[in-house]
C-alpha cells in the first residue's frame, strides 16, 4: 500500500500494556487488497532493529501487553497486502506505560 495509517493514539491499559488506535487506509485501484496492519514497537533507547512486530489483522485497534512501565517506547504502524509491507509507516509515536 502507498498510504499509511494516521491519527495514531496510544493509551495505557492497567499498567501492563497499551491500547493502540489509528485511522486505517484504503488501497488504490492498482494496488493489492489490504490484508491488515502491523505495529512495530521498541525501546526508545534501542535501535529499530530490536523492534517487536504485532499483527492487528484488519482491526484498527489492538492491545500490546507485557511492556515495562518505566521505559519509553517508540511505535509505528504499517499497512500490508499480499505484495508486502506498505511503502511508508506512520510517524513514530513515543509512549510510556502507566
């Protein structure tokens, strides 16, 4: 997909994780149909290569669990299709738990 999810919001969930909400996309006529969304998150002090990926399927909201409450994390959201991950991700969002 050529577009990326927008309006990404992160909310703490009872001190153990976060709920992520975002506005989804529509694929263009010449693109493969949308298969879903993936969220990448990692500790802000670490490299993107350490990112953990969570597949939300076609849902535009989901929960990420087992995060450390004293850490600052970065997160970004991608759309994907059968052709692969989108060309661009949402801008990085910084968040903490708690």
